[in-house]
C-alpha cells in the first residue's frame, strides 16, 4: 500500500485550488462579477490562452499528488518499509520517460549516442564509433536506413489518432452545448463552425486540437525515442521539461499569493488614511526597494542552507529538503516583490478617496473599514488582477535567473532555471548540446506569453475605463 506524502507546497497548492473553486462559485452567483469574465471568454485571445494555461495547471496538479511506494518484503516481515524516492501521479503516468535512462548525451530522436566511444567489437578488437542507445531507437535493426521512415510512420499514426480524438471532442462539445440552447447537436456544430456563438468555441476547439495532436505525437514518439534527447547523465529531457512545469507554477502562484496581502492592505491604507500612516508605509517600501533583491534572496537562501545542514534530521527525504527551499524562496520573493503593486494601489486610492460617493459616505459617518471593503477595494481589483497575472509571468522568469546564478531552487529539483544553468556548460562543449536549453526556453516562453496575453484580456474586461457594456 502506498504512503501519501504531503509536502508543504502541495498543501498550499490545494488551498489555492480550493480558493479558486470558491471564487468561481461565488462569481457565478453574482452577475456584476460574471459579466467581465464573460467578456474575457468572448475574445479569442482570452479563451485560447486560458486553455493553454489550464493545460499547464493540469500537469502541475498531477505532479502535486505525492506518495512513496512500498519496498519488497524479502524476509516476510510484518512491518512495511517504503522507498526513499517520493513520486507523484505524473511520475507514474510518464514512467517510461522516467526510467529509460541512457549512458550520457543523445540528440533528439536519435538512435546513437552523441559522442564517439571506444567499443569492443564482437570479433575482437576495438573501434571508436557512436554506440547504439539502450532505449532510443532500440527497436530498429538498421537505424541509418529505417529511422526516418519509422519516425514519419509513427508521426502519421499519432496524427490519425489525434484527429479521431479531436473529432470526438468536437461532437461531445456540440452535443453538450446543444442541451443548453435547446437545439440539435448538428445545428450547434454548424454554429460553432460559422463562429456564431458568444464564446469563440471554434478557436477553443482548434487550440484543443493542437494540444491533443502534440500530446499524441509526444506519446507515440517517446515510446520509441527520446523526443528532446537526453542530458549529461542520460535522463530524458522531455521528462525534465514537463517536471519543471510544477516548479514554475509554484513559484508564480504561491509567491503572488504571499505578495497580495502586503500590497493590497498597505497600498490602500497609505492612500486612504494618508498622514503619518502614508509616511510610514512609503518609508517601508522605499527602504525595501533600496536593498538589492538578489543579495537579499541569496543571503536568505544561504541561511536556510545552514539551518538545513544543522538540522538534517527534520527532513526525511531529499524531496522534503528541496520543497522547503522552494517554499522559502517563494516567501522571500513575495516579501521583496509587493512594493510595486503597493505603490500603484496607493496612487489609485488617493484618487478614489476624493470622489463624490466616497466623500458622501464619509460625511454620513460610514466606517472606514466599510468604505474600504465596499467602495475602494472593488474599484482597484482590476489593477490587482492585472498585476497578479503580470507578476506571475515575471516570477517564472525570475526563477530561471535565480537558478542560473545559483540561489534559486534546489539543484535536485527539476526546474527550467536549473536546465538553463546546466545548458550553460553544455553550449560550450564540442559538439554543442543545444536541446536542453531549447526545450526549457520553448516551454517557459509559451507559459509566459500565454499569461501576458491573458492579462491583456483581463485588463480590457475589468478596467472600468475600457469595460464594454452589454
């Protein structure tokens, strides 16, 4: 029986997901909140980028359910011992990628190693050549003549399966939407194809089709080859890239969650109360901004490393140590990154407190807390939402930079920053190993670009000056 392993970041992710579910339920019950989100989903950019972001989130959630597998009971003991390796549901799904480890580097979709080695010939003697890989292209008798044909045939079969799955998804979507519109599935499908729906379902389904095609293609090819090649120790780069998704999401989401209370509370207080409260808060974030962020993060991480080295008994596994460092990095980034949003909210609150309806509320003796929660906070939430999404993408990039300089996440944890840091030396070798850097860059680029485009759609929907009236 497996042993559940609840990491600290897992717990915070579960709480964050529960909060998002509550927010969705609350929003569905209030028309004034539902209207701007309908506008977000009515744009092709907002709908498509949301589908892409949900794909990343799905991978991150599957990688956040951790457990330890039991070891084989060799002496018929009643006590069950568990492996020191902490796995996730995602690890089980991609077990072949995790377990198929080569000796060292291999190029994408290759059947031979990337560097020459001296091998023993069957008839005796030695030869310096490119050895065959243990798993990549192992099913081929003659890779020189069969590999390209096999890759093309596998790709065509995967695309055929993807087309079938996409057709089923399209029909199910049309059937589901037809029940709410009191029409037939065929008529609804025609409306989707003609782009006559309020929600751009045609663009959404095209995006889903591309994602399904990519998943089918990666699944089919990774069963026979290393799609993105392998690294120095022979680990599959595709596996490392997908495992890094959770780290990027945790850095972006949890750091933003830690930052928001400081920014919202202090920013609104400074702008609303003014006077000595404003002076103290301005002095606080001005002082914090004057400290180089990288130096503060580096000092904090070094202190944490000293603490973990002196209290090694508190961490049962290597995963626990890496998770503690990740959580501590999120806390430090949250403490050092709230000042920008705080300054913006202070300026917006200074403007709002002079409006007629807030002056009237103060004249009638309405409590300050009521004015802040009912009048000021709802009118600055569009700024908060935009800042959250923009800060999320900025923090994902910050993790890569911090890991590159050696003060990011633990080296044992899979992250795009660690992949880029390792690629620094790989790019300098001859022949050059480029695929680790490219894989990390592409995955990070898609996530950050989608987050930025989604923030533009959110800004257009929630900004009172840009909001479209129904």
